[in-house]
């Protein structure tokens, strides 16, 4: 079978099509589906970008690995913000958004038929990129009973001699579950001994719910000894999803392998965007991030209150900007979300879109303007 034919249909495309059909009928659709911040990138970063655009040297091919300044700033940021020490020359890689790095990693690590162990309830790119690289995806479950966290004992049963990559995602999309330091340690232990890289997708690490900051995988190990890699993104942190900038930090060999794939596929992240990222990750980081993220807490309160009124149970997420809620009827999540769209002109995402482990749940994104959140909450109350 051709690799492309092994991929399931991308559910989010189907949801978008259904949404457009309802909109075409003239109804006012409230879209709480996709996790794409509604607010603009902070003005200070737009100004930095504007200045960088006028710099002719930025118009040329970038350094594939990321500029020396970008990598140094990432290393300083990881030390200051996450207590993680990485060498900017060998342990940092610029990415064209974290999705790009996540998707290329299996290509860097796998031989045909080798295995990736990753979450079933998870970002669809983990399994699709494994299949595109000719690998086999073995899924560990993430159930409500375990707080949507990976169970190290179950993960251990899936890691065999052919396993080259264990994928973790903390904070987790869609549930918002956060892996604690001790669990990271146990999971690292399950992968030790073999030739298995441990990766954490930390795209939401700067988007906590409340004051408890999620821990970095690299904070609980030595990334010059353990074969680890962690993916970071500026997309959600700075309302920069369209800009395409992220970075990977990790073991020098793993970073070098990913870099080698990228050298053969892309030509690096636009220099002007890297320069803007240098500003974003600098001394004003905390102030910028507070301004970006402060909108989500009141939106969460409003949506959770509406769901409570509708008698719908919610998982107490610790990270990310989603509300993860239980389908209140006996319907499957696809049928439920299709009906909510049809009857209430409200887009929410079926859990099944994130794998079979998401059945029985649906996701509400808090990345819509306040007035749309209020209108969405009004419709949720009537479910
Ligand atoms: C869990 C997770 N990881 C990674 C990404 C990719 O983010 P980006 O490529 O914009 O950095 C997303 C985007 O929605 C995500 O939900």
C-alpha cells in the first residue's frame, strides 16, 4: 500500500467543509473548533519584524540550523525560563513551526518498518508522520481514569527492540493534561537501554491553566546523555500561528539527525522571523506573554459555567487553551458534534478526531473573540 494511502482522512478538513455548508445557508456560525488565537501578535513583535524586513541581509537564504543569535537566545531562554542547559551550537535547531520538526523527526530516526510509540488520543501528526516515514505507530492509551496521562507500565509493554521513538505531549492537546516531573522520569526510564529517542511536544508549555508552570522534559534529564528532544513553538505563546517559527532542543545527535533531514527538505526559517523571535524570547518575554494569555482565564470560566448549566462534565485541564468536555448523550463524538453544528450553528471538535481514545469527548477552543465566546456559551447552555 502506498504510504499516502495509509493516512486516515484529515478530520479537520471535513469539519471545515461542514461548517462552510452551514454558513452558506446564511446562519451565524460560532466557531470554537480550531486552536488558532484570535488576537494579533503583540505590537512590539510586529514592530521588530517590520524593522527586520527592511534589512536586506534578511532577504537571503537563512542558516538552516537557525542563526547564531537565535540559537543563543533560545539557550538563554531555556536556562532562564525552564532551568535547562543546552549548547546553542549543537543542541538547538530553528524550525518552520514546531509541526515541521515533529513531522520530520520519524524520517530522521526510522528504518522501514520500525516503530514509534505515541499517544492514541493525540495530535494527528504523530501517527501520520510515522506512516509517511514508513514506520509503524503503536499507540498507548490516554484515558480519563488516568487523568489523560501516559501510564509508564503500559508504555513499557509497547517499547521493543524495533522502537526508535517515544512521543510524549505535555501539556497535552486536546485534554490539557500535564506530565509531572516524576512521571517524565518514569517514562524516560522505560525508554533507556534501547535505541529509543524520547520526544516531548511542548507547543503549549507556556500556556498553563492557573499558576502551576508545566515542566520541561529536559529539566529532568541530561540532554547530553539521554537521547531526548523537545519541541517548542511561538505560535500559541505569541499569537503567531501564521508566522511559522519554533525550535527543537535536545541531544546533539538527535538534533543533528533532524537538521540533516531539514537540510534536504527546507532552507530554514525566514531570518526576519528569527530576529523577531529573538525579541520575543528576550527579557520582555514574561510581560509579552502575560498580555497574550490573560484573555483565556475569563473565557474558560464562562465556557465551563455554561457547560455546568447544561449538565456537561469537564476535565480539569492544567494546560493549553481548550476545554475538554464529555459528550452528554449516548451519541458518538462525531454524531454529537455534527448535531451541535446543525442545530445550534456551533463548531466544536469531536474527540475522535484525535484518535479512538477521544471517543466520548469533545474539545472547545478558547481562541475566539470574547463576544463569540459569550455567544458560544449561550448556545452551549441550550444543549
Ligand atoms: C499539540 C500540538 N503540537 C504542535 C502543534 C504545531 O504548532 P506550530 O507548528 O504552529 O508550532 C500544534 C498545533 O495546533 C499542536 O496542537
